[in-house]
């Protein structure tokens, strides 16, 4: 069931985190002077990749807790 408050929360929180992660990834590529490759010969496990990035960002205290 769609609940407007939940939908708005997911849009505001998750969408901004995805875009922030995209910017962080781009900065990593630029700082490391590496080329972006989009070749995957095996199955991609997004949950593992996202988990690793999330853990690294949390250890660096990139995110702050906000109410809402």
C-alpha cells in the first residue's frame, strides 16, 4: 500500500543518497586519475557494493543524523 509520507521520505532520503554516492564515486575517479570502465563479465552484486561504500562513508562520518 502506498503511503504518501513513506513515499516522500524515500524520495527525499534515498534519492539524495544515490546522488551523493554518484558524486562521491566521480570524485574518487578524478582523485585517483583512473578511467571509468563499465564492463562486467560476471553478475553484479549491488547490495555488497553499496554495503561496502556505506560502511566506508559511515566510518569517515560523512553523514549526519537529522530528525524527520
